[in-house]
C-alpha cells in the first residue's frame, strides 16, 4: 500500500509540474489517504507483534 502511495505521489508531482492542477490535487489526496491507511496498519501490526512477543516469554 505504501508503494501505491508513492506512485500516486510521483504522479501528483509530475502532473503538478505540467500544469494539470485538478489531476495533481486528486492524486495527492489519494496518496495522502493511502499513506495514512498504511501507517495505521503498520501501527496495528506493531502492537500485535509486541503483545505476541510478550505472550511467548
């Protein structure tokens, strides 16, 4: 998911440079949403890893 966020960020930067402001704003918002979803999933897995590690010990 982070890969897709980076792809949309690059598309946003390129389209913004070329003057397509509507496409740039749309892809930037998609990239932002995907980044925050990936961040939340990472934090969930981090908490699960710490709880599973404490159960093993």
